[in-house]
């Protein structure tokens, strides 16, 4: 795998680890710090489920194992795609690098603790977006970049050639 995607993934991983550590050290579990009242706060939550707390209430003893297995499979696919296209750097490479760093960040938590620390909490009144973290942000931004790349006409022409 080329150096630039690895550096991007490493930067995402380090930022994720540092922010999760800082939150765990400064905000008691389930406590909040209002930053922009009525819109954004920092909180300290631990998510045992997948993204956006999907499956968090599942009683299955295999939940964590399945989430880890899915993450490892996704990492393998992303690593293969980055390795396969290693001679060029484009929006798709950046997107996969962001997803790789975010996936490793959340996998780290899940393997070491069985849960992922979430702390970014956006809301308007009683309507909340599910709390998330830096790794989740990188995964979503990466996925959006991939989606936008797929929609571009010139990308379709390159893929067909």
C-alpha cells in the first residue's frame, strides 16, 4: 500500500484515539458539556452496537464478535482496493484512506473494550442525531466522497475504458 493513504489513515486513527482518550479523561460517562446550547454538546457515551447504535440493544452474545468480523472483512476489502490502485492518488483513494482510518479506530475500541466511545452530539430541541466520534466522521466523509465520485460522468467513462 502506498505511503499517502497510510499516512491519512494513521492521521485519522491518531486523531480518533486522542479525542476518545481526552473525552474519557475529562467527561464522566453519560455526562454532557454544552458547547452551542440547542445544537451541539460533547458527551461521553459507550456504544456496544454498530454505527448510530444499531444492534446496541441486541441480546446476542455474538454481537461483538460479528461486528469485529464485519470490520475485519471491510478492512481487508479496503486494503485490497488501496493496494490494487496504488499507483495513483485520487478522490477514491482519499475516501478509502479515510474509511480505513475510521474503521481501524472503531475496531480498536471494539477489540479492546467491546464498545466504542461516542462524544459528538448534535441536536435541535428534542431531535438528536445519534452521537458519534472522529472515526465515524471519517467513515461517513469517505463514503460520501466515494458516492460523489461514482456520480461523476468522467469516472464512469474511466471505469468503462
